[in-house]
C-alpha cells in the first residue's frame, strides 16, 4: 500500500492532445513502448506498482475489484454485529467483537490499495452509498440465529479465504500486499466459526438443529460467492491474462467444496445437496446445480437485506459526520492546518 | 466534512527491538496523534509492533516513477563494490 503516489498514479505515458499526425504517431509509439514494458513485467511475474504505466482497462478493472472487495468487508460487519449483544457467552462476545473489528481493518487496507490507483476514499464511499459499486451478495442474507455467526465464519470466510489466498500473488503490488495481511487474519475468523458450530452440533437437540439450519441456509450462497460459472463470467479471462486472478471461478468453487465436505462430516452436520458425493475418478467432490436465478436476483438488489444493508451503511456515515468534523476542527486548532497537508 | 480533508499518512512499524521500522501501509487521519492511534488499531491488533512512525504522505519525496530508469544506473557498472568481484587464491581463509 505505497499510497505516496496515489494522486500522481498514471500520469506517466498519458498521450496529450495530438495536434499533428506526427505527434499522434509519436504518442502511439510511446504508448506501445509502455505497453510492452507492462506486458513484460506481467509475463515475468513481476509486480506492477502504483506509479508504473498501466493500461487504463487494467486500472479500471482493479479499481472495480478492489472497491467491491473493500465494500464487502465493511458491509460484512453488519450481519455479524447483529449478534454481538446477544452472543451466548462473554468469550464468544469478545471473539465476535475482535472479528468484526478485523473486518473494518480489512476494508481499510483495501480502500488504501484502491486509492493508489488514483481514486479517493470519498469517491469510493460515495459510489457504495449510491449503489454504483457493488459488494458481495452474500451479505444481503440475514443472520437469523446465533448459529449463523458460526456458519458465516466457517463457510463465508472459508470461501473468502479460498478466493483470497491466490490474490496474494496478484500482479498489482498494493492489492497483493493487502491480501497477505488479510489472509493472515482470516484463519482465526474461520476457526472461531467452526468451533462455534461444533459446540452447537455437540449440544442439545435444539442446538444441533439450529446449527444444521444455519448451514442449510448458508451453503448455497457461499458457493455463489465465487461468481458465475466460467462460461458466463465477463471479467475472468482478461483478469487471468493480467494475473489479477490466478484461478477461474469454477476452479476455486471446486476447491472450496473439496475442503468443506469433509469438514462438514467432522462437524456432524450435512450439506444441503443430495448430489454431493466423492468422485474417485475425478479426485473431486461432485455437487448439484446452483440456482443462478437467485444469484442474479440478489445481485440486482432483490435479496432479503439489500435495502437494509445500504441504508444502515449510509446512516452510519451520516451519524459519524460530527465526529469527523470535530476531529478536523481539533487538528486545525492545534496545528493551524499544518498537519501533513504540506503539499496538498 | 469529507475524508478528503484528512491527509494521507504512511505508517511504519518496528516489529521488535533490533529491527528497523518497515512500511506497513497507509491511512487517513486529521492529525499526527490520531494517525498514530489509528495506526495502532489498524496495523498492530496482534502485537505486530513495539513502535510506530506516521509520516504525512505529502512529505515523502520519491525517485522517478519508472523504477528502472537511469537514476539507478551508476550502481550497475560497479561490480567491484561486491566482494565476489575479487579472486582470492584457494585455501586462503577468513577473507
């Protein structure tokens, strides 16, 4: 997250308005040279850093992906925070608070990474609040019982980890570095969820049923987190060519199913898929068809909690306005405005 | 008030005594004191540091955008700065 250069990112290599054919040719030659350097760096598995020349489409694609990722982290605080005051023990409560705080941290790492591409924090938040940038659809599902907190940790964070580990080798340096930090912290998230579910599964009959119900509701949405099937994914091919993504949606989904199926057995819970079974020949678990109609419907805004999540987010931002104003006024009073704005 | 009014700070963390501060990331904060507090919450939640520096990003002067440009050339043609440049007779020890 070398954000030093956020403001100047991309200034290199911008062709000016060409008044003559000669100038246009020169600009084209320069752009081609920049492109060649960029392509060679990606091919050699080197990292692209903020002030390097990069194709505009690469920059736009990264902003879209990192912003969506950052938004998911902070919207993702809501479904779990819903249970902080009702956690069944002080231990579980402390764990849940630490986890929700981590999610805020992950959002901040990612916003910083996005800002190195020349966008601003305000612009990103504005686009989230106005619905112009998305967050993961998984967070539009409600957390109906305490067991949902466990299911989110195990399945939702588990799917996220499967997605994020390869992103640690993403071609864009600041994003890759943010993901290294995030991945280190995610494994606690997944394990605390698994442990909470295990406690319920081994508990009373009612507790076991509650755990099973949560897994039944979260399993399919977790599989949808990997995005549409490869042949319908609009971004995958280009993102893989740029080495932003390292594996396709379907590959990662299969990897997750292979990991989760035996974990469910160890929990003493079942996954809600009659077609789920080990395929000796493929060396993978087979699983049933995913209801993509539901996926697209939730993405369009028709999920159970879309409106609630966004309005709560906007409200939190508005409610925090006086704190931001007070902090700025305090800084102004004590430093006369000379606080890091030296060249701004 | 927007966070645009909050400058960007670069955060450097010393993970333990004996090591230098290394760049951990960046954050927005209204002043140095808040930047330090935010850096503690953001980058040392798991005892990753014993000391933090925060520096206004605007105060950093960086070398030119292209990290392979002639700025670094003077170092490239001076292999005699490396110990492996020199031939030493076999059997000579502690050299």
